[in-house]
């Protein structure tokens, strides 16, 4: 009977000793998490909160901010220029996203086939190389290439018999498709790498089993490759839309949003309103609207993914 208290005390010490032993691991985990958490707070959370607060004020960056409530949002709803910018950005983002996914899957399938290692590395590097060049430098290269007076694209098209090539960046019909082509050329390598990594994780046993069952190449692609690649495609689609919806450099450098508002992006309109016209409150309202649209579309993508994304269960 006299040993019962000591046994009780020993049993109480064991959880304490376990917690003490786990404490260095816990501290290390918090230290590793602190850096990305700090970056998230400084560069994402705090600017978003600041934009939300500033959107309720009228401020020219120099005077005293004046509280106006939801006036900036009421103006935003009726602003035809902002509406055109959102429309252009949606068209641009959806078009580039579809082209990115289709081409990335085709290129990844081609590179993943049996071929000499040197050729495989050359193709991977070639697809990814344009992404290593800054967006501004790439836009300037394309701007000179497409110039109607001394650009080499029109020169060679005329030599091939096309007497009057279109003004690629000056026509409302071709300006936005040209920017889509530029974005696909420059950023396709990023989507290609993501899809290729997902493609290489598909177990070969699934293809072997499908072949034994009599499935051809097309059947293996639709019933093995696409279902197993669907989580990767979801990741690429979410990241791709978020990046495309914030497009700015090509429009600003190559077309300045023109002709008219044919290529005006919503981030470019935000820049003009906030930093050229010094309407900080109204620009913040546009920024909040952009964040809300991206959040809604991303949530919609994740909700729809329940019907087409298949996760491997072990």
C-alpha cells in the first residue's frame, strides 16, 4: 500500500519526460515554420488588410485620407474601363490556361518517351529556357520582332508571299491573341515541368496491366494517364490561373493596354489608377476585387475537382 503513491508519481512523470524530449523537435518545427509564416504575413496578409482598409478611404498619397465608406466599390461596379480590364484578363487567363495544359501534357508525354539522354535533357532545357529570361526583356524582344517597320517576322512573312501581314500589336483583333502567344512561349516551361514530374510518378504497372487487358495507346492515355495525372493538372490549373490573372508586364511594355482598351489588364488598370493618377483608395478597391475574384475562381476549381480529380489510394 505504501508504494502506490510512488507509482502514481512515476506515472505522472512519464508524460512530462516525453514532453521534454519532444520539446526540441517542437521548437525546431516552429523555427522552420516561422520564416514562411513571416513572409506570408509581411508580403500577403498585411498588404491585403491594408488594401481593404485603404479601399474605404479617398487618398492621393500626400494629403489626409478621407473616409468614404463603400463609395469606391460603387464606382468600381459602374466603371466601364475596369469592366473591360476584367473581361480582357478573364479571356487572357482562361485561354492561356487551356493552351498551357494541353501543350504541357503533349510535350511531357513526348519527353517522357524512350530517347537518348542527351536529347531528353536538351528538350527539357529548351522548353524551360524562355522562363529564365525576365518578362520585361522577353517583351522587348517580341516588341522588336513584331514591329511592322523593321520586325523580322513581317519581313519573312512578306518574303513568303504574305503581302500585308496584320499589325500584330496595333489591331484589336490580333493584339490580345499575340499577347497570349507571348505568354505561352515564355511560361509554358513551368507548366511543362509540373506535368512532367506528375507523369513520372505514375506506376508503370498500371500501363502494363492495361496493356494485358487489351487497352491501346489511346485507351491507356484516357483511362490511366489522365486520371493518374489529374491531381497534377489541378495544381497546374490553380497556379496557372492565379499567375495569368495578375499579368502585367507584357501589356504594359508591348501595348500599353491598347489599342483602346483591347489588351488592358486589371493589374495594369490598378497600376494606372493608384500610381499614375494617385487614387490610392480606388486602386485599393480594385486590388481587393482582384483578390476576391482569384479566391472565388480557385475555390470553384477545387470544388469542381471532386468530380474529375482521382487520388491514388494505397
